[in-house]
C-alpha cells in the first residue's frame, strides 16, 4: 500500500493543520472555545437527524471528574495525556430518541461528530487526539455510563505544547512527517 507525506490536491487549511498531537501546553481552554467545539458537533450530519452523540468532558479545573476520565486511559496514553487540559469520552446512543428503534448508524454519526470537533479545534488554535486506548469497563464504572450508549473514542484536547517534553519514543513519533495512503489505495471508480 503506497503512502505519501504530500497533500496532492487542494484541501482546507484547517485540514492541512490538523494533527493528532501528544504534546499539550498547560494553558487552560477558555469556556467559549469549549462551547464552540460542541457547537461544531451540534451541526454534524446524522442519520434521520438523530444526533446520537453524547460527550462527557472535564477540564483540569474539575480535578475529580478529570481524574475519573484520566484513570480510564491505558498507561501508554497516560504518559502524555496527563498534560491535556481537557479530556472527554464520546458516546453513541444505541437507539433513536424518536422511536426507540436501534440506530445502526450511531457509530458512523459519532465519527462525523468527532471529525467536526477535530476541525473546529484547529480553527480555534487547539489540537486533539482521539484514543481507543482506554478501559471501557472502567469508564462505565467511573463515569456511570448507562447501557443505552456505545463508547466511542476518548479525546484529549489542548493548545499544542513543547514536543521536547515527551519521552524520546513519543517525541520521535510526534516529529515524524504525517503520511497517508494515496487516493488510489482507497478510491475506486469501478466495481471490485
């Protein structure tokens, strides 16, 4: 599978600048920017406009809740996420609110909402990193998540920080050029 570090066709500047960072500044995120992040989520597309997402978040100014979220992370993520001023978990409601029928597109919709969140973060001078590296059972317990929700990604958000503060293995990964599969690897203009 061929990859490239080059942006081969025009895309939005915020897409060019988006990166899943691990180094965060200790600068707190202003309340209006947090509200702006979730306003972007509000306008994400969803099946039947069901908006099946729910975000549970905490800032470092809420140490008990922030620590409940942080405690769910696997050790490899705790190494760097300890500096993130904002942690959250994204959830997808299993059933539609309107008719209580199963929403088979809830995860798809949650992914779209998380993408809007990521793009808005860049627009605000922030970056975020989505993580699957957490203990879902601990999250259910620590955060009292009901069975009516699927757990999505945990997300660290903040202003970009000093990469030299990271352990060497993470610093090297952070400084490596971003690469992606070229379009020919994932786009077909024919049948299989």
